[in-house]
C-alpha cells in the first residue's frame, strides 16, 4: 500500500490553527467553569469567548449556544423536543439516518425528492415540524430554505457549518465541529424559542450542555471555525475550478457517469458521482493502494459500503459511487493525479 498523496474523504485532520493552540487550551481550560476559584473563572471566561465566536459565525445569540459531546444526539433534541401531541413530522427522502429513525417513532411523512435534489415542501400547520437539511452531505446539493413553512423548523446544518445562514423561522439547529476542521465529538445545538421546545431526555432541569464538557475542545473548535471560514473564503474560487475540472473530466474522459446535482446547485467542495459497470468497493480499495482516499456509498453507512439512500431517492445510480470532499488544502496537482489514476482503473475494470 502506498503512502497517502491525495485526501478526498469527508473527514479532515484538525485545523493547524486549532492544533497549535490545543496544548495551551488544555493548560488554561481544565477547571470547572461553574466554580468560583481563579482557574474556574478563567475557564468560564474562555468558554464565553468561544461562545461569542460560535454565535457570531453561526448567526445565533451567545445564550443560545449549547454544546453536545455527541453531535448525533442533536437530531433527537432538535426534533423530538418540538413534537407535541398531534404534530405532524415532515422530513425528506435524502435526510440523514438519524432523522429517519426519529421519523419511524413519530410516524413521520417522507417528502420525495426530484432528480436534481430539489424538494417541494408541504404546507403544514403551526404545530407541525419540518426537518430541513441545509446541504446534503453526500451530494453537496444546497436545499432552498423553507421560509414559508408555518410550523416549527429543525435545521440540520451538520454538512454546511457556517456557510448557510439560518432562516428567520428556524426553531432548533445543529452543527458538527468536524465540518470546519474542528475536533470530533463536539456538536453545537441551539433553540430559538424555549417556550415551544421541551427537553425530550430524562432531566431535572432544562440544561442541555453537560458540565463534563471539554472546554479545551470547545476552544479549539472555535479557533478552527474562524480559521476554516477565512481559508474557505480565500479558496472558494479555486475549489469551484477544481470541482468543474473533475466534472468535465468525468464526462469527457470516462463517460457512463451520473453526477449528483450541478455546479450551480451544489457547494464547490462536495462532489458525488456513480460510474456504470464499476464495483465501488474494489475501486475505493485500489485507489487507496495508490495513496488516494475517497468515500463511497451512503454517508450514514460508509463503513459497510451500503448503497446510498440519497442517490436512490433521486433516481441516480447507486453502484460504482464515489464521494469526494475537496478540502481547503486540496491542490490542483493532487486532483490531476487522482483523475489519471481513476481513468486508468475504470478502463481496466470495464475491459
């Protein structure tokens, strides 16, 4: 197996700015911020500074920032906490598996998705709930904001980070620190109006954030968010160019390919396509032997190569699927190496 030369998998190493600060963060943020000692007061100040950073970039108030040590828990908090009595739960056919699981418990109504990934939102009532995914993490397709939905709105921003602003009618929202090259194991959760939300977990108060939360990881994530957004602003045009290069190469040099979405409806750093007559698992393994990392299959079941329910819902090929993430550090040279290796392997597999 060769050394890694090109990384196009969804996860990324911790942002260098956050990594450089992490040791200092553990030295300064180890104390319990709820206590009155000097070290605790310092930890409390650092925590509040991090909250200010998240609030500024995510478009929420500082007092709305809540931290989760398990980001996936936010799907339950954000949806079940808004479902009351006769509420109808609407979700799309391309939502994450966590949303599917909650919908099964509440007899949710699945909304179909068009070939281009667009969704026709239901009318709904004032107490109904709609789960809205800002960006699909597999295809990179941007979803139009359901600004006219009259009910409650759970915003899944785990794939978009701070790139997509919250609509004015949001009720709860969830972000994942890994989206902006922050540390794993940290989710950011927010409730717009606590008057219509109730904690669905066993509890003795309305606290959401755990007192056992790692403040150093919160601080590192805040630094990563600032640095990542600055880098992304500088690299966005370059990533768009690389995305277009890959799309053009797939059509002109490889052929028999389904590409999810188009350049005008997707974010530049995410790309999903399926190659006819290709075994995805074999392709991923062969690319890995050449030092190139890509993803395949459903983003919710990447470890077992399950076919993508997202592509199936859109009516696209589910076999021979490749999912790529173009990171801020991705270079034209690494993309060119990938494309040539991909062409060689596809030609060999199809012959």
